[in-house]
C-alpha cells in the first residue's frame, strides 16, 4: 500500500517495488500522508486491505 500523493516517497517507488515482488498487488490509497491517521477516509481502506491479506 502506498499513498497516491505521498509527500515523502512518491508513488512510483511503491509501483517499482511492487513490480519486483511476485504476485504483489499495489493498493494506492487516497492520501497525501506518508503515515495514515485514523481520521482519513483511506484509513478504513488500509485496515480492510490488511484484514483481507491476513485472512488469506
């Protein structure tokens, strides 16, 4: 997962990393923060994606 408008690390770096990992899927989050906060709408997407990943 990577914030679309991350101010510290551009999305392209997340895309490059995901391309190097077999079967990886990049989830671009609607945020400009490097670290999400619970007050952002992207927080729920982040949590849902983590739960889905852990559930396998």
